[in-house]
C-alpha cells in the first residue's frame, strides 16, 4: 500500500504535469550551508582579520538577505530548510535524543525536485537521522556522500574517523575517501554535476559542509596566517576556526571556476548560507557585525545568518534586501523559481521570488517564531523561544528589544512598549498551541523492511538522555529507548553493543586516547564499565542474560508482530544497578 507521503507527492506530480510542461530554462540549484560559521565570519561583512575573497566575490554578485534567520543550532535549521516547516512542527528540534529526526511522511525539498525531473545530490552533513527511513537516500536524494550524525567523530560516525582520508557513506555503503573532508565534498559534488550536465539533466545539489564545526581540524597552511597574528584586541585569534573557513573559501573559488568552465554558471542558482551563529566565542568577540551572541544564543548573534542568492540568468545582482526572512522561505521560493510541484500547505515559509525579481517592493507583515531544544526535548512554553516582528525581538516572554536602534540588544524596552510585547506574546501562544500538537507526534525508525532488512540503531536517535559525542560513549551512563515500526512480522535478531562493532571492544572495556591514533576526541577518557547483565524489552518480549566476560555484544532473538512499538535495552552491574542502555543495537529480520 502506498504511504501518505508518496501518495501526496504523486498527486502533486500529476497536477504539475497536467498544468505545465517542464520549462527549458529552469535553473540548476546549488544550496551550500556551512556548519557553525557566523554572520561576522566573512570579510565582506567587515571582519578585520578573516580573508574570504571567493565569498566576497559571491556576495558582490548576489542578492543578499540582511535580516535572515535560522535556528541557533544545526539540526533545527536543517529540518526547517528541508521541510519549509518550523522545527516544532516538523519534529526536529534538537541535535539528538530522538529529536534530530523529522516526522515520518513530511515531503522534503529533494523529493519536490525529484518529482519535477531534477537529479538530486547531497554531499556533506545531514544530521536528520541515521537509520531508515530518515537517511538522505531515503528522503529524496538519488546520490549522497555524507558522514553520520552531527559530524566526523560523532558517536554514530565511523569509529576513530578523521577529517583527513575519512570514512563516509556513499548511497548507504561506507567507504574511505582520500583528502580533506571539505575538499572531498566539493570535489564529489563537481564530479556529479558534470555527469548531470553530460546527461542533459537539471540538478539540485545540497552541499552542507561539516566545517567550521569542532573539532577544529585543518591543515596548517590555512590556519597559520591567523596563528601568526596571536591576539586581536586582547582576544586569542581562533586560528583553526578561521583556517577551516579559509579552506571553504578556497573551495568556493574552485566551484566558481568549475561552473564557468562547464558553462553552468549563468543558469545555476547558487544559494549560500550558514546554519547558526559562530561556534567560536573568540571569533564572535573579535567581530560579530554589531550583534551579541553566538551559537545556541537567543540574541541575533545566534540565529541571524548570511544568505547570498546568485542566478545570473534570473536575478539582478549586487543588492541587499532588508525584509525579515527565514530559512523556511527557501523551499517555497525554489518551488516558484524551478517550477516545482506546489509545496504542502503545512509549509510555514513564504516565497521570496517576487521580492527577488522586483515585482514586490516589500513582504507582507509577518511574525516569526524560533523555538528549538538544547538538551531538553519536552518543548516547554517559551523555553528557547524567540518571536521576531520587523525589527522587534521578544526573547522569552519578558524581554523585548528593537534592533533598529539597539542592534547589540542591550536594552529591554518591554515596559516602554507593552502593546508590542503583548501582540508578540499573543502570536506565540496561538503558534505554540498548534505546533505543540505536531511536536508530540512520534517519529519512528522502521526495522525489518525489504529495503533495509538489517540496520543499526544509534543512541543519538533514541528518546532519553543526551548521548551524542565521544565523551558520552566513553562515559556510558545514559539510558533511552527507540520508537520503532516493525515492517513485517517475523523473527528478529538484536545485537546489543556498548562500543561500535568495528572497535571489537568488549562490553566492559575502557579506552585510552593512545589506543586509536586518529581518535583524538577520546584523549583523557577511560570508560571501563562493570557490565554484568544485559536486558531487552520490545513488543512484550523481555529477556535478561549474563554475557561472557570478553563479549563484544549480546544477541537476543524474538518473534515480533508488525506495528509500532518501543525498544528498550539495559546494561547493569552484578548488583542490578543500572549503568546504561545499549548504545548501538543492530536489528536484523531473519
């Protein structure tokens, strides 16, 4: 039986085919989003140290959105980009704890492009789920080269991975690539673009880099010019952070040269943005374009980002648009520019096409809500919530700023403008009442399907404690469960692990940084755990065993019926004291 999402998309495609032939001049689209580069981390925005000549050139050739907003953290921004829906409504509000997955069945940007006849490619970060059916290849991308979870070295990533010669997933199969991660993503994207050109097929590329996110690894040739500066106005220059951006800039120059050489530049719409404020507190102190705050912050420095749009054949370049805009606007805008099926009515964004084309002088009055989770998956009213209205910012329920005359947001003017604050509160309450209902909808990982008979569940996708990083893996002191959808009734095998399978480490073993040279994040952690019992509970089946002393995993076999259920696991010590849940669970339909 066809699921709701596929039925919806088929209807859209049929309507699209009946109403309009494919336009011959539809642009190719390249959507580039960097990870943790802030608004002030560009020389074209006034940074006094950082040199970004290729991005400066793109800035000069683009329409720039100067009041453009995302979420203050990566996953919520990425989910909003892909769905056109607010994070609270699509479900992806946090970086782990089961909240990096969007709701099942929500149509995504690449699916719209694919339905319209575009080739769809993804190269870089995803961070919207690591198990079927939440991976990029499950959600509309025909070609994908990516790492797992939040980045290289994350808990779900290849154990001991590095930014150099990394192991990456190519259409679901792990393989090792040669070179530096950012260089690889750009190179693979250009190779794929050339193939689409030769096939005379329009393409949509999503190229979200994993840099300049921590762990701040980059070749010295990029960081040394900034390391040599030492300090700036008493602040130590973040040389590696700036070096990663310098490397991105170099790749942008190579991409531009490629587009010219291949005759693709004129009819390619290139969009460049960053996913949240700067990850570097030092960088934000050196230069932040007059704003306060950085990544995870609720002030503009945390969520106002760059947004450059260049399309030589379709848009006049070199101008700023100061309207209040958001990342959710990208999908409906691309739908109009690229003659895609009309987006779902659930989309919160608005098309900016007429504004870009000069057919509209100003967007209609709008209020925007940003709400995400930071190690809190309950979506409490006003928790990490901001309301934006023109140049007003209501941060939480009780702090009001006007960035028109207070861009650093130093003054709370709520007492002077109570009617403005109340109007924004009223908007939020109405928005929250509807968004919370959608937020509470579970997101399921499907096990035992014909498409993916065997898969691994990762702790970063469970409902429960925060378990996303190397220190969480080493500590092994957190518990959670997975919401799963058993696709077919049958016999299932569950392999419970504390360490990733490739490590071959026993359940109770510890780890020292020297043991795996490429795994620098583990330095300083030991992590021995006195695991004695292993327990599983799924769909009415429950069993406890005592694993062998040197066992790397514990295997359970259960007969399950089809349908939605919870999968819970537990490791405990000889006295029955709870230690942690299994951090990795491999599920196979036999």
